[in-house]
């Protein structure tokens, strides 16, 4: 679902939330035509950014590159966003690997407070994927638990998180690795213009970060009732 038209003369950075376990909504919406992206946003080509680790895995690397995924290294994102003529969309799951460790049904906590970058882009677009966290359960791993400490240590060493997730099987619904049969509704918010500044100050970055969080909150609050989220539920940023 889109909330505004996007001018194909510009490049855009889509901030995708929440990460979920496998960024399933991000892959379906931005790496395939299942939701009709090219029809909704003519002239734009989306590229989902993925952790560099996965591009070092033989055969899997070819699979994800065939789907149009791009490394989330700064050089790759900068190349996309600086291409002349516009029409490029870099899609990044902002919460990253750490947020995936908290992805479970009902979770509305986003790792965003420290997600700041000095990189200058033309436009920022907040995206919220309702239902992303409903696809899988995880083993209980509260902060401070032995499992969470091990997951955090592996994430720091490898750069990827290893959530112990489960959902349904092929012929039964009680346990397995297939996602639950839950719909995902991805809402693309209104674009935020970013003034081009090669040397932004800390205050400039903080102001833009606050503006982005407000825009993301607006996307969530304006649409949550349409997708079964109670009125008293709100986003939490950490």
C-alpha cells in the first residue's frame, strides 16, 4: 500500500520495519512483483540490502543476487543512491540482525534510537510491514538469558543473528520451519526530503532522525486499526 506518489527522477532510501525473522515482507514486496511494485511506483527499481556475510556463502550468494539483493555495505548503498537520473530504491531493514532476535508475534519494539548515519541521501521513506512479526515464534530468549548471551556473542562475531524460530510444518500446524499462514500488509509512507549536506553536524543528523521516527510512528498509527492492532498498542524505540 502506498500513501504518496514517488517521483522517479530521484533516488530513495526505504527504511523497512520491523526486521522480522527473515524479512519476508521485504523480499516479497521489493524482490518480486507479487504486490505489483512496478505498477504502484512506475520508474522505480527496488534493491533489498542484505548483510555482507550472506554474499560469501557459495550457491546461496547466486540465489540472492538472482533475486536482486545487494550488500548492505555503505559503498553498495552509496552507489545506488548516487546514480544519476534517479529511479533507484535502496531498501534496508533498519533494525538489522539484533532486532530479529526479538521478532515474535505481537512485538512492536524497534531498534532505531542508535540507527543514525552521516550518509546524505535525497529522500527517506519510512515503511512499516504489518504482520512481519506474526510469521514465526521464537524460543524464549530474554535479555540476560544464557541463550541470548550466546546469540549476541555470535552476532558480534559473525555479523548475523541466529534466531531459533519455529512455526508450522508441511502437513501439520503445531511445529515446523514454514511460516504461519498470516497476511503481511506493507505500507510505504510519505517521502522525507533530505537537504544535501556533505558534512552534516550532529544536530542536523539528530533532527533528521527525530523527523524520521515521527514519520514512521505516523505510518503505524494511521494504519494499525486496519490490520487488527489494538488502539492502545504503540511502537517502542530502543
